[in-house]
C-alpha cells in the first residue's frame, strides 16, 4: 500500500487557526527563476494551467526583470500572451522598476509585485541600491500602478536573517514594510529568504507589526525550508491570524542573489498540513502532486517535496 492509497490526512481542526488559507503559488516565477536550463514557454504555460486545474487561485506567473539578470524569465511577454486565464484566478507578475511596470501594463496585467529588502547589504546586492534609495525607486512604481487600478504586493526579503548581516531586527523589517504599505501596497509578503527563521522569531516579527498598527490581513509569509522549519514557521504565523501563505509547487526555487537560499516551502507539504488541521484551501492534493511530479520530470530530477515523494513513491 502506498501513501496515496491512504488518502488525505485525518482532519483534527484546531480552534486557534483560520478557517481558510489562500495559497500564493510562486512556482512558475520564484520556483523556475533559478533553473540553469531554460524551460520552454509551452511547458511553463502547461504548468500554470495544471496548477489552476488543481484549484490554486493565485499563480505568480513571471517577472519583468531584465533578461540579463534572470534569463529564465526572458519570455514574460510571450508567456502572458499565451496564458489561458481562468475566471477567479489571479496571475500576478513581479516588476522591478518603472520599465517593468510599463511592460506589465502593456501586457494587460492586473496584479503586480515589487521586491524590497529589509537589509542594507541585500538591497545593494540585489538592486544595487541603498535601503532608502530602493524605496525611492519603488514609490513611482506603486503610485502609477495604483492609479492604473492594479493591486500591488510588496515583498520584503531577508526578514529574519541575512547571510552578510546576520540576524535581522524586527523593527527594521517593520520600518521597510510600513513604508511600502504607506506607498499603496495592499499586502506585504514577509520573506525568510535564507530559511533561518524559527517559530519564536516569526511570532516576534508579527507581534512587532501588530504593535505598529498593521492589520494582520495585510500580511503574508514566505518561508524557505533550508533548516526544515518552514511548516513550523507557517503554523506559528497561522496562530497569529495570517491567512495568506506563499509556497512553490514541488518545493522548487530559491534566490539567485543569496547562495544559501534553498527551496521554497513545497505547496504539497503545506496543503497536507492544512488539510490535517481542517483549514480549507480549495486545492486538490492529488492533482497538485501529479503536476509537480510532471514538472520534476521536465527538469530531470526528483521533486524535493516530501509529500510528492510519499504520495507518488
């Protein structure tokens, strides 16, 4: 008998958790951006289509970063032209600057995201900017996007630890995050870019945002599983009332500018946890696992997701 024959985990609802969680699926963008071999656009389109079939309703599709920096996403316009959009499914794209926003607007995008750093060193390495000047760069991007009727998400990277600066003070993260919200971002995604967060640190950061007057429904979490803490950290965030969690189908991804960053939290592992806790996601785990196994085959290696491996053998 395989794990798949056993079905989904036994549901034992917990009283201190949300009834439903929105999964912000980043596999097609964050998951693939680090791949050395360029994935054909038709494979990416089928990947997105399969993810939508599995019930995921937020699919971060691509990024309008310059192809020199992330060659994998050089086909952004072609992908969006060929995308079969579904009713009830959002397809956000990452925009690094005003030029990226121009391209997104020309492509008819309705949801965009910007990517800021909570630390000085990573702002310099990732954006060639200081901590303050990165925010100066983003302000006209957010202002124009909001005026055009787009929703804007603000990613904040290095929220828990930085490979050059060490542990990150929650107050520094709150400062950057509040400035993004004041610009007009509708949501912040708090990123554990190198996967060093622990549950206590997650709790401390979310408490710091609450103390600064930030409603918890404006916050999302984005964990990497470098030290195997992503699910534990997710549970800590859920207990603080967070209802949007980023993850990547099959556990694909990392960060091209932080060598110690390993894969994202696998969407299948997240769904297994949430199913067992009685938290609704709307995701068909079998379809999702099949999709991740299919993509792993396209990439020529096994899926890092423990749940995919358990279900499919």
